[in-house]
C-alpha cells in the first residue's frame, strides 16, 4: 500500500529520506529548513514572548514580594508597633510611660481613664538643677506623675523596643514585634540581657503556630561561648525545638541582638539541642545617651477632657546648645543650668506659637491656670484625683502666684491676649459636700490624700486679691483678670468693689449634669425651667456687679443619654455607662436643640460664653459606656444639627 506525501509516493519519499544532501545533489537541511520556516518562526516568536512573560513574571513577583513584606511589617496588624496606623509605630518618637522614656514618666490606672494634664511650671531645686512638673492626669483610678528629672543621671536608650523578629517554621513565616506590654498588659523590659530574653520568649509564647505557639519551635537564650573565636563570650542564641526545619529569616532586632544580617534562607536554627549564636555580644541592646539625646525631638502628648495637645520638644542640637557633656552628664553646674534653660525655652515656644496663630487669624486667648500642685478641688481634672491640699501649702500658693506673674510678664502686651484666669474651679465646703468629692473622685494616692479638705471661701478671696495685685504689675488694665465663682455665683456681690480693681470678669461654669445633682427634673420641661429660673436669673443679677461669662457649658444631659448619669459620672467614676443607644436620633435632636436655644438665651444675660469643649477625642462608637457623650463635642453638635449656626 502506498500513500502520497506532498504529491510523492511513499516509496519515493522514503528514498529521498535515505540520501544526504551531497549524494542527492540537494542541500536537504536547507530545503527542510526553508519548508518549515513559517512554522519555526512562529515557534521562535512564541518562545520570545514566553521569555518576556517570564521576565515580567519575575519582576512582578519581586515587586509583589516587596509589597507583601511591606504589608506584613507596616499594615498587617493594627496593634503592631510597626503599623503605620498604630500609635505604637511612633513610640520611639514619643515620651511614653514604658520603654525608652520610662525613667521620666510613670502611670497607674486603666487605659480608658480620662486624662487631665497641665504644666504648672519649671522649678530648680537648690541642690541640683532639675525639672519638675506637678502635672498629673487622673480619673477616679489613675494618675500621671512625672516625678523629678535629674539631668545628671546616666541614661540608656533601649534599642529593642518596637523592633521585630521574623521566624520560619516549615514553609510558614511569623513576625513578632517587641512591644512594651504583653497581651495581658504586663510590662515587658529590654534593659538587660536577662529581661530581653524573658520578654522575647513571652512574646514567642503568644504567637500562634498551628495548635501551638512559636515557643514550641524556638527559644532565645543568653549563653557563654567558650574559646577565643570571634563569637566567644556572652552571646544571644536561638535554639530550635520540634521536627520542622527552623530559621530566623530577618527582623530589625537582629542587629541589636548581635547577629549578622541573614543571607538567603536565614539563620539556620538547629533543632538538635545546638544553638545558632550571635557574633557581636549582648551589649547592643542599650546605648548610653545624655539627657538632651533622651528628650531631643520627642513629643509630649497631653489630653484634657478628650482634647489633645502635642508639644514638640526641641531637637538634640538645640537642647545641647552651650552644654558640655562628660560621660553622659553635664560637665558643670553651669552646664546643668543651661540645659534646663534650653528645655524651658523649648516648651515656652509652643505657647508663643499659639499666640502667633491667634493674632494671625483674629482670635483672642484666655489663659487659664487650670490646676495647682496638690489640687484646688480634688477632681479628676484638677491635677490628682481625690487630693485637695494646695491651699494648705503656702509655698505652693506662692508658686502659683509666681506662675501668674510670669504669664503676665510674657504675654501681657500681646495683641492676642484677652485675659488671664487665676485658677480654675477652686472648691468650697458647700460644693465639696454636695458633690461628695471623695466618693466621686476616689484618691489615686491614699497616702498623699491624707489631710485633704476643701478650701475656705476666705482663702479663695484672699488668693484672688493677691493674684490681682501680682498680675497687674505686668498686665495692662485693658486685659481682663478673670476669677472663678467657686460654684457660688452670688457670693461675690461685695467683692472687689474698690476702684483699684479694673476689668475683673466673673467666670461661672454651668452644666446641666450639675443641675440634675441639685434636683432638676430630667425632662425637657424641667431643664428649661431650671435654665430660666437659675442660670439666666442668677447671671442677670450678678451682671450688675461684674461682667459675667459662662466659661464652661455643654449640651450633655441624662435625658438624652437615656439613663440617670448621677450628675455626669462615667465609667471613669466607676459608673456603668450606656452600651447602646436608647434614644432615637430625632428625639436627641429635639432635646438638644431645645436646650441649646434656652442656654444660649440665658448666656445673653451676661457678657459671653465658652462651649466646653471644641473637640472630644473619646470614641463614643467603639468604646463602651460613652453613649450620649457626643454632646461634649461642639463640632459634632453642629454636624448633627443640635447646635444652632447663625
């Protein structure tokens, strides 16, 4: 049987295949190549496209790997210390209560506590040049105390805080971030090799791997490497456990733990009892620094009633200007003084900036001395909860007067200054008992609270007289001296009647939550009646004696919250707040708008008002117990239509 191939019989075709090009007189290979050129050129083109695609795939894979690594480090876990959206990411640039700056700040209490901080001033003790702040932030169960900062004390920077380690178990990778607390809120320390080992192993035990944790596969130790080789002496070391292949593939902490940058495949960690050891010793986890290096460029974060203020401290070069350091300490007493002077100037500059902004945009500033050392009222916003001893301490009373003098001297002639308020909300026995301050604001420091008692009205009056005289040494008469009514608005009719007292303004703080504590019925009608018969009537009466301002008020009330708040108490006072809304948006708008209109009308009987506050940072949506507290935020009140806008 024969077949035809391209017009030739199979026999002929076979005979042709049997002869080489020379024997046949034809170049067979060239002939075949020419016959198949169309097909081979297509194959070649496809191979070229395939190569190009492989190149693109390799490039995309490389970019993808970088993006995944970036995402793993900077976005994968909101709570991680390297997440761009987490405050922990910026921890090395902030003065925090743990870690790098724990020498300077200590905190006790709960994380949800309302914070209340004011800088009272800078003192220099006789024996050493030190910076002290009486500023504290406290709720019913928390306090912030800076203590005394000694510029001569040797300091170290803890390098491991906020860094990371990446481990590989089998084919899976896990990244651990060296945070300052564990999952239960317990402090983790990295100041010594022993503490670093303990803290890292705790974090390994928290990282889930299958049914176990990373601690089932890795352990870090501090070992003594014998001999005289390059890695002899004390070193950090990793040891593997379990049958899987193990490696430490990266992380920013490796450098400080004394390990070289890992190559391809990472640092192989034996699982047979042997160790993978570092080569650079254990002393890289801390770096000796001086006081200026510790604080330079850092940011102080203060929050009062949810309103946050960030104060940027000058850089290291500015703080160190004119200062010589020897072994991390100012060389002489004069160097100490210059260092403190530089720090004071840095903090003072922030208030100066506020005046420049105000003057540029046509605003006026009322500077309010908001707290006193050992507190003038024992409130959580008065410096330290449950303590009220300032008026019993003559040296601290004098200190407050000198602070007022310095404020007047520096800002008295600034265009942006409207006035200076001498002290915020000093309390007398009547209001102390009415509010039951010791129960509402339990002492965060019971020992310090010993001897606590309210101020007398006689003391407050004398302090106001002394403050006026000290302020007017530097404060022009067209600038206001503002005094608070101590929650006794009508007790000041006979006060400062002499001609010498010029431009004195009486400040009263009127909150509906306090009206509730005085028996105001928690209905719209009850509030409206109280506003008309008390707020408006009392302000109109006292306006005959002083210009009266309502220096603090807001729309907050128990009716709109949906429960009796016991005079505005919150989870910070141990009260259980509302976990979900029980009042409709329409009902709230009706309540708030009626009370806003009534209170604004009442303030017209006086000389002005300040809404407290402009912005509240409390998350009333995701944090339980804060339903109804949006009304403390003027911006939200306007946005929700609760506050009229002309």
